[in-house]
């Protein structure tokens, strides 16, 4: 007769169940009463908000449009409605930060930089999430996946990278999509091209990552970290592109440099 330890059972449980338990346990041990997550209409925030809702803790799912493209804003609203319909502990908030961003941009016209302004959108949202969290003894929950957070650093420093916990940061994008299907996330969100939603022209993640899909990035990350063999010239090209993107973003992933007196 085969016996299983508690650790065996936890490891064999579905990934979404293990992450849900982890979020709940962390919040309870920290003495926190609520979870706050920004929802964008993308798969990562859809999955994370659903995982937070499943904990039973008060969950604030916050839509924060800033000159948002209608199709992306619509997906965010639909995700918020879906959460509120399925979970009694969810409160869906819509906080339009467009006028706040407009004022910010107007005040800084002498420092024009499109990438800086895109990142400022993310940082404004981070500030709003922390205001909500501190008003309700809550945690700001991150939505970055493994490739974004530890591979290519595809996030805004002190923006969407400014969080208290990061429940899917050890999950590849393909794992996030799979969890989305198992959690019943709206098919339109699962099918939508991934985008950070920070640009007026609606550029996708793939547009910003040198034409590499998340499948390409995952393979390149595994080849770079785990020594998986490169099988052809196309994979070598993608690996080199991944390494170049990663090198430019290491300043986000590394600790802040500190001068040491001795």
C-alpha cells in the first residue's frame, strides 16, 4: 500500500489550488484582511484576481483606465463583472486615472519621453492600489509571471513591479494560460494578444519584445538558465535576442546598488 505525506498531497494538488492556499496563508500570517489587485483585461491579472477571490478574503479588483483602448478596457470590465458574479467577497472598483495622468503629463512637458510616460501610467496605478490597500489593511498582489519578472524584466520598476506578494512569478506564461482555462476565465481574455496597455497605439508585448512570443521567450529562458541545447539557427537567434533584452533589464531584477563604506 502506497502512503502519501502532507507534502506529497500539497505538491500533487492543482497549481491554482496551491497558489490560492499560499496567498491565504501569507495574508493571514501577516495579519492582513484584504487583497488588492489591478485588473487590465489580460490573462495574468485575470488569473491572479481569480486566485485572490478564491481565498475567501476581501478582494478588491481594480480597473484603472488611463486613455485605455476600448477593447482592452471592455475586457477589464468584463473580468470585474465575472468576479463579482462568482465571488461574494469581491468588490470591483473602476478608478479612471486619465485626468490625473493628463495633469502629470502637462506638468512635465519640458521632460518629454514616451517610454517614461508609459511607465508613469503604471506607477500611478501602483500608487492607487496602495492607497486602497492601506485603507483596508490589505496586500497589493502582483500579476507578473516568471518570464516577465525573472527573465526579460518586462515590467515597470516601482510600477507593476511594486507589490507585496507575487503569486504567479514562478509560473511560465503557458502555465498561466492553463490555469486561466481551469479557473473558467473568459475565453476572450485567454485569446487576447498579451499587452501591457501602456501605449496609445495599442502595441502588444510581442511588439515590444523584438517579435518574440511567450513560447519563444520561455524556451530561450530555459536554454539560458538550464543549459537546454539550441537545436537550430533560429533558436540561437532567439536566445541571443532574449539575452540582450535581459541584459538591458537586469537593473530592475538586481538589488539596488549601495555604496559600502568598508
